[in-house]
C-alpha cells in the first residue's frame, strides 16, 4: 500500500501518475496525517468497477434463485437448445 501526502500530489503530479501506473495500485493521500483520498490509475478503477458489477449481478441472481426463481440444470439447458436448433 502506498501512502503519500496531498502536498506530494500537488507538487509532483506527473511523478505520482508514473508511480501509480507502474505499480498498478492506488495511492492513499493524506492531509495532516489523516486519510483523505485515493489516487488510482484509470485501468485499475475500470477493472475494480467491472468486478463490483459482476459481483452485484451474481448476488442479484442468487437472491432470485433463493426467492424461488426457476433454475435449470446443464442437461435441461442442452435439451432446450437442441430442441430449438432442430425445430422445424
């Protein structure tokens, strides 16, 4: 985990960008010793957002399943696909 002061960001923005991109991890920024913000490369942010969206979708589907939504086994799905493909 990288921790830097907010002043370091203001004084050396290009260096912070380079460091964060090289390490591919966020830099936690502090002000007067207290955490204030997180500086993160766009690629890392987008990957994290995609992971969070996937987890949210998985949770939604699991909640639907637990609430009684119909589920299908692999063999049922294969049979349905075969039936659709060979439908006259």
